[in-house]
C-alpha cells in the first residue's frame, strides 16, 4: 500500500487540501503535501538517476487511489509492463507510446482529469524552444482538462533547463547519493504551492533491493 505524505503517517484519503498522494512519503513532503490538482511538475535529473522509476511508482499509487493514470513515453505498453514487472509494481495504469509532440497531444486530448506522466521531454523536444512550447501547451491543458501533469526531463552536459522552469508550477531536481542506493529531491528552485508548514525543500529517498524508492 502506498505510504503517505503531508505527514509520514498513512492518510485516511489520498486527497489532502486538493492534493494527491504520490504514494512516496518523501516525494509528497518535498511537493508540499502531494501533487496539487491541476498543476504541472517538472522532474529533472541526470540519466540513470531514477526519474522513470519514480514516475512509474507514482502511476501505480495513483491507480490504487482509483484516479485515472496515463503514462506517456517512448516505450511501448508492453515494454512499460516489463519495467513495472521488474519493479514489482502494477502496470494496470494506461500506457501509450508517443513518437512526437503531436502524438502526445492527441493522446492527452482524449483524457479528462486524472494524472498524466510525460516521461522524456528531451526525447520529443531536443531543442529548448520546442521544449518550452510543449511545456506551455501542457500547462494550458492542466486548466482545460482538469488534469495533473508530471514531465521528466534529462539533464545533460551543455544543456541548461533553467529557461523551462517558468512554465512549471513545481520543479523537482533529482540526484544520486550513497553509491546510487537512493536519491535526493530538491524543490529549492520553484514550488508554487508549498507552504513552510507542510513541506521541506530537500529530502532523501532510499532505494530497496528492487530499485524502488521509499
């Protein structure tokens, strides 16, 4: 069962002050109590840090709460199910392969409400101008569709994502620690909906033997 958020204790409901628990206490804490309904969260980090793993765990938790969950990536639904199986999590959420931004937006247009993960912004938008346009459109869709969106973006040498931060409500930077047996999450850059009472700007997550975060 997913763990809670605003506090480290299990909640009576996944919804707390218009928020959705991610099922990972540390992530909920750094977000300020969970995902805010209708928000756009940008999750950034180096290759291999665990962005996709974290996103898949969120999808699994959201599905368990009975909330529509859509996972969009370069992977086919079968490949996503294989990754989920390796992580020992359910793949009963909806997964779709996206080849480009048009493909992505067409898929999102079929969704009303729920939580959507776009895993791999840089893959479908290799240049900053295109990436900014995509994030701007996704932000608009959070309002029009009433959905909550998480976008992962890989940090690479020579590429600066600072120009994209203004389109997101929250920016979560992710990094490794302890010989890759966990990670840290940092929302110092931007967290529009956080308050000093219910959030921390930096948390550490541990990784278990299945390489899941907790």
